[in-house]
C-alpha cells in the first residue's frame, strides 16, 4: 500500500512540475500573441511570380498575405520600383496609388497607340468593305473576320469621338 501511495505522490509531483512549466510557457505565448496582434497591419506591393500584388502584413514580407482588393498584374516589362518601395498604413491609400500609377500608364500608352491606329483606320475600313462584299457574293467563313474588324472600327470611332 505504501508503494502505491508513494507512486501516486511521485506522479502528482511530476504533474505539478509539468504544470509549473506550462503556466509560464502559456503566459509567454499569450504575451507574444497579444504583441503580434497589437501591431498595425501595413500594406505594400511586391512582385511574386512575375506579378505585382498588394500584400498585407504586420512584419513586411515575413507574415504577408495577398490582398484580394487588387488583382495581380503581370510585370514582365514594367518598372514598378516606385510602387514596391512604399509601405502604406491603409489599404485604400495603396489602392489609390496603384490606380493613379496605372491611369497614368494607360494615358501614356493611349497616346503612343493612337497615331498607329489612325494609320490603320483607312486600310481596315477598306478591308471591312471588301470582306462584306465578298460575303455578299457568297464567300463563306468571313463573318468572324468581319465581326472582329467591325468591332475594332466601332471602338476606334468611339475613342476618337471622345477626344
């Protein structure tokens, strides 16, 4: 009987030692968790797999996760150093910078493309006329080409009317 009671006392002491070690460990884990979650979330742009993504994290890239507010953009031939060099406090701020960056690029690209489109408008108009004539004469398989060129011509007309 004495052996049994000494075994139980030994097991209680072992359990007590484990509890004594577990309580401080749990407190440290809780403190670290509290400190981590009290840090503000920061937003930044990063290139991952050839795509520019908006990321959010408390420790820059260590715990960052991709934000769903902006779709990833391929950046194979694009200099995005001005975007990736900045850390933002709010997601909306990052989205606004992203928007202004690409609106400027869209305007620049449109200015480059418009002269080329002007040169193409007359030949495409003539090609569209000829395709329609050939189709009316009974040539089959031209409707897809007619639709594509007609769509481009409509787009070009609307775009030049806006300017």
